C-alpha cells in the first residue's frame, strides 16, 4: 500500500477524534482540538500527517531529533534491547549498557566532566544538577552556599528547581513562591545593539559582570551555582555575546561558584564541530545538563556530566553507605541506554558535528536572506539554530508568530513559535536543498502575514 494511502487508513482507524482527555502540555488546547495537527509517521527530515501530507521538519521534533527521524540503526538497537531486557533497577544494581553509555558520553565532554548521572528529561537533569551543586558545597563543609543564580529569559524545564532559576514569567507566576534564595542575571538580548548579528553579537560581554552585584549583595560564600543556557533556545535563540561566557566563567572561578551549562538544546552537535557548546565556545563549566539529542528524541533520557572533583567530594564515608540521596527509577534505563549508544554511534559514523559546522555558513546566509521582509525586526543564528523575530501585532503579543506557525503547517513545514519569534533547528542531516525549501516557504508566509 503506498505510504499516503496507509496513513489515510490509519486516520480512518482512529476512534474518530476524541481529543478531549489528553490535556496537552504547553499548548493552546482549545485551538488545537478545534483544528488538530496530528502526525502518524516520521522518516529522516519529514513527518506524515494523519491526512497523509508530508511535512518538512525544520525543528528536529522539539530541538531533539538531531540525527533525523527513524534512523534504522537506533530503531534496531531499541528493538533488540527491549526484547533482551526491558528493565533493570538502577539503585544498588545495574546493567552494562548504562556504564558503557556513561563512558562514551564522558569522552565527548570537555575537560574532566567525566562522571555521568542519568535522568529521564531535561527538567530532571536541571534539578539534578542544582541538587548536586547544593550537596557538593554541603559535603565539603560549605553548607552556607545555598543560593542559586539563573538568568532572565532562560528556560530550564518545569521542575520546581528549573522554574525557580528559569526566567520566563508565565512558567513561574502561577506556581507560588518557588525556591527561595534565587537571583537572576540579566538576559543578553538587545535589539538596539545587536539586531541582525550573524553568529555571536559584539555587544554585551559586560552583562556577565552583574554577577558581581549579586555577590556584593549576598556574599560569595552564600552562592552555590550559576546556571545558564550557553545559547538560550526556548526564548528565541539568544546567542551569547562575544566574551560573555568567558567572563561568567572567570567570575564564578573567582568566587568559588559552580558554573552549570544547560545544554539540553545545544548538546550533540547543534552549534557545530563539537558535541557541546562548552567545547565549541572553549569555556569549561563544572557541570553540563543534557537530554534531547542524547537519544535523538527516540526514548526519553537525560544526563548531567559532572566534574570529577565534584563527584569525588561525595566519595567519602563508609563504603556501604549511599553517597548521594538522589536518583530515578529509570536512571540509565536499558532501552534508553541502548538508544543513546546507537545515537552516539550515528553522530560519529555520519560525522554530524562536523556537518553542522560545514552547513552553518549556508544556513546563516539563507536565514539572513529574509532580512527586509515585512515585520522582521531581528534574525539570529549559530550552528544549525536560527531565529526570526517578528514585530508583535499591537495589543496581541505572540499572535503574529502563531499565525506563521499555523500557515507553515498548512504549507508543509514544522517550525516553532516562541513569543513573536520563529525558532528553527533542523536535524543535522538536513540538505542544502531542504534549507532552501525551508526559507522559500517561510519567506512566502512572512510576506503575506498580517
Ligand atoms: C535548555 C533547556 N533546559 C531544560 C529543558 C527541559 O527539558 P524537558 O522538556 O526534557 O524536561 C529544555 C526543554 O526544551 C531546554 O530547552
């Protein structure tokens, strides 16, 4: 049966659209349920909708399917593993693949970030890293260091730790008082200074110095960690100004504060020529938070890469005693570990981190060729990440970009809307033709947006 017909058949077989029970995450539920967008198949760079339409995925699922959809090597590894052993407990027991994955991940991490703690998502990885930071200071006799520093316009998932250090008002305002003892650095986005910068903007390194004011207010001896996304993804691809991350590292080192990079989006080749943004920028954090690209979105899995010195500080006390009271039923799950191992193989065999680097200039030119179209007030890019910021419709923030997202879906393209910004992050297997196609469709849409 041809694919399209098969997809249509699936459509007919579905219990005809009872969409009510699923309360969808981060979604306009009523709009969706009135006009659903359902995918039933995915292969390489495309989804197939329930109606049988092929849609080009310019967002790698949700910043996660970095090797493209339906990679046969990963599919086979998952199938083999689930048949061989579905589950093994991770507390006081284990299975070889989790150790193998940790070893291989450790090799991809910069410097001595070679101790790996497994989780199931980015949110759990963030909260794990924050807890490691607090407990690390505690176990070495600096229990006063309890304050955490995030940054405005940052997204660190949806756990209570993550939303406390996060900097998105709607993710925080409905949920009570959150963690106490949290400060926020200013974000680094400036339309006035940096609009239409290609790659890293020139202005803004000094914004890291705001950490000095936080230190002056509370005392360095009370601050445990600073957490930032090296490139802030979810609030519209905010690229760090030249020198900013370096300055933040210097200040954290000066004050004995741990620096955590949240690389849930940037890890695994998204910025190019390296697994991590830390390596790409040449800035060494004390922990790296990961998820998404670790299994290319196939099976939920997250991880925190921890500096050996932090890990070793916990390895004291009697040998039979638990050293760190934290973990998840599914930490290092065998099927996720198999998916992770196969995904790392694909990155290596297909040279995908280098591919990002090679494609980045083409991507940059294609993206910036949209400059001058109506409503566009900024374009930003790094590696295979991109953002097109649109002027808001007066009194109706987010509507213009939401309309662009709906139009794109109708025209066969998956993009992401965040605020009034269109965010793009195709799988690292994207071809130049597909890049052209993405921007052809987008420019047509933007020209006609009201
Ligand atoms: C930087 C960052 N941190 C954390 C998360 C949360 O990840 P998850 O949705 O897997 O919990 C995300 C998700 O997009 C993210 O972009």
